[in-house]
C-alpha cells in the first residue's frame, strides 16, 4: 500500500494579513520534507468559494512550485473540476501537460464533477448536467493531450473546433486518470470505465475491503475502457484518515487538538446542512462550538494515523490488509511545526516497511491483472473521433455579432508600430 498526503489548505478564522502566504509557504516546506521521507504522492483538491474549509483553488500553481522543490513524490490533482465553466478541457490539458513536463512526468490526473451548491451555483452549472459535462470534458482533455492536431468535438455540453493543443505531456499516452468516487456506485463506474477510483471511505478498513474487492471484480467482469491508458487502482481518503504523529500518543492527541474533525464538518457544512453567507459565516467558530457540545466530532486515537509511530504503524497495517492500493492522509489545519515532525517520524519509523511491501505487491498485482486487462481491452469502446479536415485553417481578424463587430486592436497596434519604425528610420536618415 502506498501512503500519501492530502491538502485542502484549510484556513480557519480568525485571519491575519499574512495567513494565506504562510499557508502555502508552509505547505511547500512540508511537501519537500514528504518527498525526502518517502511519501508516494501529494494530492491537492480543487475547490472554489469554500472559505476556511479549502483555500486550494489553483492546485496547478502550488503543484508547479512543489515540483521544483522535490524529486520523486508524485503530484496529484484530487481532483480537477471538469465542468467547462470551471476548467475548459483544452485549458485542463494545457495545465496538466505543462506540469507533467516541468515535473519530469510525475502528474496524477484526478478528475471530478463538482458537487457543492457554492461551486455549481457560483459557476452557473446545472447539477443535472454535471455528469455529462465531466464525461465530455474528460474525453476532450485527453484527446487534446494526444492528438496532433485535436480534430474537434461537438457534444451536448462542449463544442470545440480543431486546434493543436500544446504542450503535450511527458507521460504517454497521458498521465494516469482517476475519478472522485463518493459512493459505491461511482466506484463501480470508475471500474467500468477503466479509471482509478479516488474513493471516499468513512467506515473503516473492513468496509473498505469490500469496496476494493467490488472495484476489482467489476473491473474484471465489465471494464470497457474508452481512455487510451487504463488505471486499475483504488485509493482511500476520508474523514477518519487524519495524520498526527508524535513521540507519544499523548503528544499526538494534544497537537491534533480539535482540528482532525474539521474536514468532515466542512463537508457537512458546504455540501449538506449548512447555510453560508459569503465573507460572513464563521465556519470554524461554528465547528468549535459544536465540538464543545459533542467532543466526539474531534478525532482522536482510532480515528486516523494519530499517535506514536508504533500506534500509527498498526493503524495503517489495518488499512493495508483491506487490499487498497493507496491511502492518503489529511493534514491538520494550522499545525505546521507538528506536521513537519509528523512527516519526519513517518519517514524514519513507519514508511520504510510499507514501501518495501508495496514494491513487492505492485509486481504481484501486475502479473495478476495481466489477463484482466486483456479482457478489458477486448471490450474497449473507442471514442468516435472525427477525421481532421486537412483543408481546414483559421486566421484573419476576429469578427462577431453577425459580422457587425471586428476586433481591430491588433492591426491598429501594428500600424502604430510601423509608423514608429518609419519615424525612427527618418530620424536616423536625418542624423546621417
């Protein structure tokens, strides 16, 4: 089992002027340390307008910076929102490819639909359309990474003419593709499409084991991929997967404070039960008040990788026994110094045995899945890709509103530049 880290970049109020800068600078220090410690991947979510709960609104920017301070750790989008009002698929392809190049091929392309009222409403997306938008956008983004040129697409939600999208990613034919899975049916869908499952798991390792077995059984029985490169993997993330490691259990619990439960509370607030006034609602204050009434909302031992190295090792072994391929651990808000020590202790006392076993497990899994992937390949449902029209070309001045509007700023600027060059030549002639 691979062990990775997950960032929401939660930033509870009250805020001071330098908080957001320090949030990202501390995160970069942590990812650099995690790379040296041997963590597999750093995963960043992408959310918008979910203040306090998540300030990771431009994960590609942070991951690009992290790529220059690390060597081995993989860089995961967990996830990139695919509705085109949020991320046009051509722009998604450009950003993924650029990051893949500057990181020397370390990108994991996690995808999703978006689910919160704040985000869907903020970008004017009808919730009834989000699955269809994800499906079309995923096809367009992957094709843009591969085709030279992309030959165009016309669907229900997206229409794009032929363009050669550059650059292309280092990983061929494209980086590994994942999809966020919040319920068992979406895990099943991931397997059917040959995608990696970013699975939310809130019910412990035993139930996760059933989900893992169901994913691989569905993959074997029904996978009919359309993406060029299948990604048969399932990982687990969830509210009971916080990380706080210290020399003793007591120190870990003290350092965790009440922050370990904020991830789950934030989901409830923004996705289900909360009413939010932008810039006014105090999410952390509400959370702290509820914890005061019900301390079980704040996680402790048994509710995450929390405790001494020995305690955390045993906790992680229980998840490894579920058969999951990767587990990603949440980091506590406003806990930089404690997080840095947690990462160091994990690297020295916990990760080595898991890394060694994972290397062996990956080899055994590859052999086990070889016939499964062959069966899936035989069921492949290829995309209907239009042939590129070799006579197609674009150029000239942009026009709009039935030809009544022409964007003249470039020819006007060129004329001004030509006039300047002529005047300069005239002055040079006078000087001679």
